[in-house]
């Protein structure tokens, strides 16, 4: 009596395999995983140089500001107004940059330390904000030149 039930259960296990639904679900999951990995790796390889390009542009912008600082400190600049004209002018030889609109001009600080436009004409502090000319880089750099 014991031999017969064992043979039936062994025969049942031998005939068992994957169902069509299990196979379809497996292939769908494999497809989803392949799509996820291909998206990740494609983006990783195609945009891997982006941080290096941005760093290079930022370093170029820092070099432009260093050229301005050196010219102001050690150059033959008579006043801040002459320097401002030189920085904003088309003949500027500091490098490749653009002046950020409404961010460059004479400023002063009130008693609380808040920045204000210098409308009184003292022109003691010149705020210069520059930006890279690259369309993909919106990084800015600001420096205060003092009399």
C-alpha cells in the first residue's frame, strides 16, 4: 500500500514544469530590467563628460575674475569708474565672459549690513558679477572692488 502513493507523487513532480503565465511574467520582468539598465548606462556614458565640461568653464570664469582683480590691483587704473568702463566695455581683455544684468554697479551697505544701490555718488564699492558665455552654464561669480 505504501508503494503506490509514492509512485503517484513522484510522477506528479516529474510532470510539473513552468506554466505559460510564469514564462510570460519572467520575460516581462527581464524586459523591464533591461530597459532600466540600458537607460541608466546610456545616460551614464553619454553624459559622463558633463561635469568635466562644467568644471572647465567654471575655472575659465575664475581665471577671468583673477585677471580683473590683478588689473585693478596692479594695473594703471585711475579710479573705479575707469575700471567699471573697462570691465563693461567691448575691448575688455580679461577673457570670455558676460556681465550679469542688474548685478553689476556701485553698492553700499546700510547700518544692518544689507546691500543697497549707491545712488549718493560715493562710488566706493563696485560690485562686478560675471557669467560664462556658455549656454549650458549659468554659474556666476561676484567680486567687490573697493576704492
